[in-house]
């Protein structure tokens, strides 16, 4: 039973790697300029989150956020960054 689960996990991770490799290369949404296969490069979602929280605390103006963070596309999801961006827009 455990062997079947291990095989299934290995197959799943291989297909994820293939999908990521096939995906179109784009730039990280935190405006760092690094290529990313998803919205953010690894760890850069935390940078974006901290910038958004600074805006909410009044330490930074919303206009100072990178343009890529102010797009409507990022506010559509269910993740933490999307919820914070929707809260800023309200």
C-alpha cells in the first residue's frame, strides 16, 4: 500500500515539473525582473506581501507599489496577496 502511494507521488511530481517547464516564461510579479514560471519567483510572494502590508499601515503609498502588483489579475485569486489587494482597493 505504501509503495503505491510513493509511486503515485513520484508520478505527480514528474508531471508538475513537465508542466512548469512547458509554461511560458514570464517575469516575477514583485517587479524584481527575475524569470518565474508562476506569478512570483520562489520566496518573492513574501516581498509582495510585506509591501502591501506597509501600504495598509500607512508606511508606503499605494502609488509606490510596483505596477505589476496593482493589476486586477493578482486580486482575482483566493490567496493571501489577492485578499490583501482587494482590501486595498475597497
